[in-house]
């Protein structure tokens, strides 16, 4: 089960292994043989899970950026000098 956790400026996935689903992946025979050579050094199921989660995070970030851009398309630009005026007002208020 994946839970989407928003933390500051990024999205992080937290995974609980209470309910897992099976996903089968077919690879060329030579890849399977290479994996077998390193099975004592690499936890292949965990590596595959991490890879899938990283790709999902990348897709979620891309979608979030696209949604933000879509929202910003409808926002009018501020008049020239607005930022300087607001900074000046803020500094003078202290």
C-alpha cells in the first residue's frame, strides 16, 4: 500500500508491506543469469520495488508541475514594479 506524503517542496512515498501485490516482470535469460550471479549481494525484489516507487514519484512530480503550470496560465501578471513596492513596504513596516 502506498501513501502519498507531502513534505515541504517534494513528494515522498512511504511503503507499508502489510499488503503486497505480485507483479511479474519478464527479462531476457541473460539478465536473469546475471541477477543470479549477484543474488547474495543484491535483494532484487527490493531493488525492483525501489525502482518502481522512484518512477511513480517522478510521474507524480511531473503531473504536479503540469497542474501548477495550468493553474498559473489563468493568473494575470502583476504590474511592473509590484515586487519592489511590496518589498519596500515590508521593510518599512519593521
